């Protein structure tokens, strides 16, 4: 079924032991968060591999009205270096993706590594259509820790 | 051979929208607190109460400083006109 399902992309699991991604603060890669439209034609979830999956279906929010295609870009300095606790590892970013002076609707997102051929590292569903009108849309990342972080290996 | 189970997991994003305005200091502070600390619902009551009390104090500190920063920035911009 078309739409977004929150998932840890399977391709990302395979890329981790190949050292494709570097989440180290300041010296790591640049990651971006792209928003999908309210009613996408594609299906996004664990099988999603790349940002191009979104653009290939013309499912990204259109450029303009507070959104720039490609999405919100974290700087490498905003990566939170992966940490471990107990038997788990977790990592995140220090700021929340945010779009100001925005007017659009969205239903999900893909976080991808723009330093590594736009490979997907996270797919998120917003649980329905979220609409912003001349305002600010913020994606609040969960607390960076075991059991809560946006990305974890347990 | 023994196999040890492990799994990759993802946390959930929350979407926060303001229409016709930017975020207030209260909203910024709430957002920062979500990133800063998480108090588990199933934590022992005395620990949870202490954590919540600490969280509330930090929240006020952040909110008040954001308000001050916004106020000073606006005053600075006005003074430059």
C-alpha cells in the first residue's frame, strides 16, 4: 500500500558493517531529511534504499512555500556521535528539522546520507497528513538514548 | 552454536506545527526538553518524581533564557533601525 511506514531501512543494516555511513559529530557525513507529500504514489518503509526512491515517484514536497527540495540539511557538527549503553548503541542529531514560513502538507519523511550517494537511513511516518499554513513545521526527534533514540542497535 | 539476538530499532518522530506564527519560548523549551531527557513511565516512583522535578526546573531555565534571548535580539534589531 502506498505511503510511509516508520522503519530502519534494510539496506542501511547491510551498509553499517561496510562503513558506508559516518555519524561522528563534526567529522562525519552530512545527513538530510526530505518530506513526502500527503498522498504519495510510492511505498516507503524497510525496503526503501535511497532518497531517489522518493524523487523517482515525484513524491517529495514541491520546492517553494518554505520547503527546498532535498529537505532539511544537518551540518556534520549536528551529528551526535553514536554512544553505547548496556548492550545497545544509539545516535541522533542535535537539532530538530524545521521549516519556517511554510505552507504545505506532508505525511512522512526519509532521512538520508547526502555524503554517501543519498542512501536512506530512516523512514518515518507521521501517522497521517500534517498541514502547515504560513507557520513552522518541526519534526521533534526523540530523546537520544537507549530505547528512545531515532536510530538504535540493541 | 549459540546465537545472540540483536535488532535495529527506530524511534518515532513527533510533528509539531504552528500556523500563522513562529514557535514561542514555551514551545522551544518543550522541544528541547524532549531531546534532553526522557523519564520512563515504568521508573520507580521516587526516582521518577525526582526526575520530573529536575526536568521541570531545567524547562523553566531554558524557557526563561530563550525569552530573554528573543527579547534582546528584538531590542538590538530595533536599535539598529
